[in-house]
C-alpha cells in the first residue's frame, strides 16, 4: 500500500459511520476508505453503492440496522468493535428531516419524538456505546454531522433545528469531558447538500414545494441563493472535512463546529 501524499494517519484505523447507505454518509465512507481506514458502514438498507465498494475489495463491512430503535446504535457499535477489535473513529452522520409545512401547531409530540430520536438519540446512543472503545485507543475521534439549522433556526424545520442545536451542544459538552482521556469531539454543520434528503423523492424541495404551491426546483434554487456561492454543497465536500477531523492532522482540534454552507451563515 502506498502512503497518501497528505497522510491523515488513518491507514488501518477502525472507523464506524452511521447512515452510510447514501448521501453524506456514503461520501464519508468513501473518503475514509481512500484515506486507508477500515470502515463499518451502518445503514438501514444495503445500497448498490456500498455493495459496489465491497465487490471492488474495499476494507468495508456493511451492517444493516435501524438506528431509530433504542438498541440499534449499540448493536452497530458492538458489531464494529467485535469485527475489528475496537474503534478509533466514530462518525455520527445519521439524521433526517420532515419539513413542517403546516406550521408549529400541526407538529405533534410524535413528530418531535421522531425528529429527536433520529437526529439526537441515535448519536447519543452510538456515542455512549463507542466511548469506552474510543477511550481505550488513547486517541479516539468523534465527528458528528449537525446542520446549519443548529444556528439558523427555521420554522419550516422547527423540530429539526432544535434537534440539531441539541446535537451540537451535546458534542461541545462531551468534548470537555473526554478531552483529557484522549478523545476529540467535533461537528460539521452543512447548509443544503446535494443529497436525497433535499432533492430526492419526498425530500425537502418536494415537500416544501407541495406545501407552499411551488416547483421543487424553485425551492432548491431559493435555498442555493442563500449561499454566497449560490450553490448546494457536494456530499464529498462535507466528507473531506469530516475525514480531516477524523484523521490525525487535526490533532489539537476539539470542541469545534465547522459550517460547510457556502457562506450562508452571515455571522462569524
Ligand atoms: N442534505 C442536506 O442538505 C443536509 C444539510 C445539513 C445537515 N445534513 C445532515 O447530514 C446527515 C446526512 O444527511 P444526507 O443528506 O446524507 O441524508 P440522506 O441522503 O437522506 O441519507 C441518509 C442515510 O441515513 C440512512 N438512515 C436514515 N434513517 C435511518 C435509520 N433509522 N437507521 C439507519 N439508517 C438510516 C439512510 O438509509 P435509508 O436509505 O434506509 O433511508 C441513508 O443511507 C444528516 O444528519 C442530516 O441531518 C444534511
């Protein structure tokens, strides 16, 4: 194996990615593999993209798991730790959004529960299970995919915004506890990204378009226009930052959150 020119120190490292079937999680999986890591990909449904990687001989194991269940994240972590004898890197990527086009009063307890379960509790539970392994390595890393909505609350995604704010807060607080034990905890906060969450069937553009009587393309265009770059972020552009934070070149970066939003956030 040749050493990458910009060595992130990930060769042979044991990584776990949640929600890895497509979108950002898939791009992170590809990025970690390219950097030399051995990856366990947790996903609800196997995807052709993951199967292709396995067929091409990638150091990748796919675990099918529903991460919205109380035991799903722990089972995934246990499978990864058993397979590789430990975990060096946890990427909490799984998350989902349902735009509340009928407003706050139509958003039920069940809606709030669903949103907090998949966006907050899946990461809390995966982290709780993985932490002993990450501490045991003496150099563990957690990278969590939050959202620009953690800082830009939006009534159209009122519960998602609150959940992502909670998720970012969780990462910051945890970084203080586990830093002295050699575990770094960081998050990235994307703006709109070219994935099915936004542009797929039942995604944000389609749902908001249907709710507001707009063409989904126009909804996406309006979102892109909020970035100073006037475009969506690519999944690989989020993944590159996640992989950097998961690697050893970012060795003294912890408790930090990084927007990847084309300049959409207009404060420092
Ligand atoms: N796309 C954006 O614009 C954007 C912006 C900011 C933040 N984010 C965040 O980035 C992360 C990834 O988003 P994405 O856009 O890549 O989403 P995506 O395209 O919808 O992909 C999500 C992945 O997670 C899996 N997943 C969903 N629910 C699951 C469950 N209960 N158990 C196991 N796996 C599950 C999906 O599997 P299935 O195929 O089975 O559904 C899929 O592989 C999320 O945390 C999201 O909030 C996204």
